[in-house]
C-alpha cells in the first residue's frame, strides 16, 4: 500500500535513504532531514526511532514547542493525529508504518478476542530500551535489500507491534503464555513448505499462515519445537541446500545457486556460507573439480 507519511515527508526537505516492505502491509523507511518545518497527518500509525542527531528537534504542543530528541528516542504517531516538528539540526531516523487494520488483526490473533477499539498513545522523545534493542539489533543491523533478511526484519517488526499494543495502547492485555511447540504434523508441513519456497523472500507472516497461527504464537511454538528461531532455521536450510547444490549441480555457478537458495547476490551468499561453514563456497567447488 502507499503510506501517506512517505509521500508527505518527501514534500519537505526530508531525504528517503532506504525502505523495505515487510509483508502484512508493514513498511520500514530510513530518513534524513535538517533545518525543516514538517507537518504530517496520516491514515496509518507510525513508530519512529531517532538513530543519529535529533538534539535540536522540537514538537509543537498545546503548551508550546517541546524539545527532548536524541539517539534512541522514539516517537509514536497514531493515525489521524496531526504532528508538527521544527528540526533545527540534523536528524537521522527510521519509521515503521502499519495500519489500524493490521494492528486489530494482530490483537485478535494473539489474544483470541477482538478489541472494540484500539487507541494508541501519542508519544514523543521517549526512551524504551526494548524498542531500541529491536531497532538496533535487528531492524538496523540487517541489509534491507537482502531477500534472506526479510524474515528477521518482519519478525522484529512483529515483536515491536506486540510491544506497542501491550504498553502503549488502551488494551494492556497480558501476553498469552506459550507452553508447547507445534504439533508434529504441523511442524513437518511447515518444514516441507519452507523447502519448496527457499528461493523466495519469506516473512514471518508467510510461515505463520502455513500453521494457521498468529505470528506471535508461531514464532514461540516453532522455537520450542526446533530450538531455533524461524530465521535461524530458514538460513540454515538455505546454506545446507546450497552446500548440496555445490556438490551435485556442477553446471550451476555461484550466482545461480545463490538465487535458487534465496540469496540476493553471490557475494552475500559467499559471506553467509563462510560464516556457517568456515570457508568460501568457491573453495568447496574447487575441491570437487580437483
């Protein structure tokens, strides 16, 4: 979908540095701006984290201009609420966009009951270590343009929105306790489905749909069953499949094998392969040829 804040910011001095769609209508966008007066109001929610600068960022409030920005400060801008910002210095920031429909679907799936209404709390310049960790450790440390990173990015976004629902909305529902793993039949089905779709940019929503579970339940139950996160499992299977292709499909070059196994490029595939096996895939191919 087209997010209004994406369009509105580009009508100002704001520069779009990077973006990626995460499935289920979510999108990440990285921005830079300086010395600008920004006015936004949209039909979707926005979770923002300042990554660099922002010390001279001011939000217009009923009491006047309020300052408090800086690295790792987050802002939560609910849909249909007007926000006016005076940026008097440099600011790098990352936005996560999501709709009220997506938020309602998440809440219904996680808690197995439908909320009458979801009201998010408007927040500005707040420090939340959990939000910072998810952004820094997952959303910002992975290359957004690598297909095999999409599963990790979408998983982290799901955790972010679950945290927002629980801590910055009117719900305040306790998260359900996940005691068991996936049923053996379901686990086999999901694993078989993964094998058939390794070449695609998978999201946590894609995998959860195969088990007919919410992303939250699926991620926890899959980890209990396999002792790995979905991202770790899929990456392992991609690399193990690539190893097999290197040994048995000698007519395929590294780029072709990388694409077949869900990697965006041969160079990225080679880096991941070396991290997992301890040597370059080209070395394995040379040994076989010899």
